């Protein structure tokens, strides 16, 4: 778009089952593609004039409850999107944010009812959905052998055909915390490193009888969450000794000792950002190449 005068933050959720991931791909249905097409309809623009920047680029089949993206719009575009809201909503906190989301959801429900936009708000120009993020939190749901299957949550829960030792899995997860080189668990981009700060890796039993991992880091590289879960599941099933996992991590080599878990058990739950006056500094820090870990 030209003459951009406003930056908008979109808070998004989606069922990733029927999407080929977030990013636009020719001939494939993607979350970004559906959202940009819907926004183009709202703003009466060609689709290629709309471009979203996302906080967490999810793979095919991965879900989200807390995805964030940003978009720059012109004053004219913002006016079209805002329209005129019902008078009864005018004094409610965040009324304009919710109204923009309501209009976008109205377009989405025709072609993409598996996407929900919770809010669309004006943010400072320094806000960057990707580079301003402080940390990201994912959840991975699975069921081990012997647990009761629930067809109502099967689209979001992986099946593991072995009995799992939850206590051993938690001990193994604790060993992976901290600032580490996670090359063993992901493929770093060319010219980049796989150094990440793993802040949280906690397991719990869910109300419906599954088990879930809450995994938080400053950032993740490709397939890192699913590989971490796969490694810990290997410990929980007895296929990998607890003492082996730190050694595999420190080897910094891809391995066949564990498998990457299926995409459908994974959901992006939250992306956290700093205060407005710290956005620019955080983005600059994130863009800097990370030093290797000894």
C-alpha cells in the first residue's frame, strides 16, 4: 500500500487442520492468503496490495490461539475499515478494535470460518509483529497408550502408541532449559544460528485426559517445538535414557534417536511484546545475529 499512515495489529486464532501453513503459497490454501484476501475485500484493493507481517510463522496443520500480525494502511484505507459503528458500542473500551475485527470476520466467515480475528488495533509505527516480540509460547497436546480417546479433540491431539512416564518427561524437559544451541532440534537458516533461550517447558494433565506441554522461548527455529516434544516423549516412553538427551543437545547434530511430533498437536498460544517505548530497541536487538554458545 502507498501513503501508509497507520499500523494495525491483528490478534488471530485459527484451526490449522485445513491450511498449508501460514505463509502464502501458489495454489495452496494458507492462513495469510485467506486473511489478505479478506482485507483486500474490506479495503477494496487488489490482493497483492495487502501484505501482513506475522509474529509466528506456523507450519501446515499447526493451530493458533494467540497469533499476531501487523499491516500498514493509508488514512483512506483505515477510514474504509472503520466505517461507522453502532452508537451503543461507542463508549465501550476497545470498541473500534472489536468493530474492525467484526467487519473482517464477516468477510472471513464466507471462505475461512476456521479463522477468527479477535481485535484489530492501531499501534505505534515501531511495532513489528515478528521482531518486536519478547517471547512466544506454544502448547503441544498428546495422548499416550492407555488414555481414553476423545474424538472431539482428535484434530488437536497427537496419539503416541506407548505408555508415557510424565515425571520422567518433566525431568528431561527441565534439563533443556536456558540459553542453548538447539541445532539438534531444528534446522537453522543459512547465515543464522539455532541459539535460543528456552524459558519454560512444563507438562500437565488436561481435564479431558490428555497431557500437554507448555513451551516458551524468546524465539523458535523451524520445527523446534515438535522436535523438543519428540525427544522428551522418547524419554517418557523409555526409548531414550534421561542422561542421553543433554548429550544429544550438546552434540548439535540432527539425529534419528527421536522423531519430530505431528503438526496437529501444536498450537501457538501467545506472543508477548514490550511497552510501546521499548518496541524499536527490541526489534533492533532481535535482528542482531546471535553469538554462538560454547
